[in-house]
C-alpha cells in the first residue's frame, strides 16, 4: 500500500488558477467515486477549499496511476503544466497533518480547515471511496489538528477569511458603525461574515434563496433579503461580501451598472469567484478577493515548534499503525508456526500450569532466536513493560 497526494494551494496558484480546480461537494463525491474504480486505486479523498485542492490516494503499487492527471481530468482541464505539487509516503502524511492543523493556511491556524478536512473524508466514505488507510489517516489528522489548536495558540487577531474581510473593510471604509452591508450567501462563511460585520457596527442584510430547504439560520440582528433581489438590496449600501458555493457569479458587471448608488467595496470570499472580475474596473468600485486580504502570520517560533512537535507525534502514531497493519499477515504466519512447533513439546500428561510454562519458555526462545537483529536488552524491557501494563 502506498500513499500519494497531489494538488495546488494559495502559495503556488492564483485565484484564477485555483478556481479552475474548485469542486462542489457533489462534484467531489462523483470524482472520488470514479477515482476509486481505477485499477490499483484502493481509496481516494479530495479536499477542495478556497485555498487549496488536494487529491489523496492509497495505491496498491507506487505510481500505478498518475494523481495529477486524474485531478486534471476530473476538473475538465488538459494536463499542461499546472502548479501541482506531488508528495508521497511520509511526506504526504506530514503535509496533511500540517494542513489540518492550519500551518499551511493563508491565515495561520484558521478555524475552517479542520472541519473541511473532516468533511472531505466523510464525503469520500459516503461515496464508497475511502479505504481503511485513508480513513485512519484523515481521522488521525483531524485529531492532530484539534490537539494543535488546544495546545498551540497559532493565530493573532484574525482566524478566518471572514475576519480578514472585516479588517479590510475597516481599513478602506474606516469605522463600520452605521455602515450598511449586504452579505450574499447563508453558508458557514456567509453567516460568520454577517455576524462579524454586525459586531463591528454594520446594519447587515443576508440573502436567502427562494428554494432553500432545511433549517435556515440567520445571525441575530441581521435582516433577510431574497437572493433574487440582491441588486436592489445593494442600492445605497457601503459594502457587499459574497461567500457562496455557487459555480456561477452572484454579481455581474452589467447588472451592477444598473445600481444608482452602488457600494464602494465588494469582497469576494468564494472560489470559484462570486463576483465577475470585470466589476472591479468600474470607477469608484474596489473588488477584493481572498488573496487580496493578505496573510495573518501571528505565531512566534516557540508556538510553531510546539505545533510541529504535536504534528510529528501524530505522524509517528500513523506510521506505527501502518507498520502494525502491514505486519498482520506475517503475525498470523508466526502464530501458525508457533502452534505447530509448541505442539511437539507438550505432553498429554502435563497439567495446565506445566503446559503454560513450557509454552511460554519455548515461545520466547523461538522468537528470540528469530529476531536477532532487533534483540536488545532495551527492546526486551519495553516488551516486558507492555506485557505488565496489559489489561483484559
């Protein structure tokens, strides 16, 4: 079994390039289900966020498939020099631990990435594409990320793109008290943005689609605007934040021109982008995307070292799990061989205690004789401690 990953992220690719490889949840499920059917592929997980798209595969043999070509095919783009980075084995494991812990995020230690990593594994599981190796890897990475967040305070002030959006708005518009804001999108990022803008003093309205199903949660103190009326709702506002998962633009340049008193600042938190880029060329209008919001590098060297130590610990846990898993067939062979050999030493007249003594002596002697390379006093002490600590 071999682990490999490939992908691109904010450190390598522009928004324009990343949005070409952005997948909706439904598209992720379809893609991993297709990947898992490829010869030699045991499992597949696809992580697609605003900042990164990464494909993780477990393979029967190293490089029996080309992960970057699979990713291009799923995204519907030719394989021609995209900014992919491919990692394998322990390097791929280490990378996922760092991603889940927020060390690879544009905003160091961001809050959303942990739930996104967990969701990617869940989507793969539901699609029947997540084998035991990737399931354990992603579960370990999520646990690692939680531990890093508990032990290491990575972030400064901003912990999400929504926080950075509010900071950007304050930088360009000044005090937001009394300002009017429209938030397009009622997902996790949209609700967070609306709540933060409200806390900053804005009068906030949030769009809802007419065909929305299930429970609708709107942050307290925010009003609601039908999505179809979003351009009318922008009239006279100071700020618009768009944060949807729509594959289509939520704001088009030509439609924006119909607004008599348009907002001066538009902030696009989506990948693929919600706001048609050409809108930013209009006089007096500023359009910011996630890459324009900058980066928050709020952790000092000591905190980073603490996070890295935790990551190394969980990466080692996964390595040990893999070693044990891959050793199981050999362990069964050892058991079968021992049963055969021990049977020759046992006498039918022995009582249970005598039989146990003979069995223990011969098992230890046979194993010690077959493990000369790792046979040390220290290793035996570890083994003894493990045996004495074992409880039924």
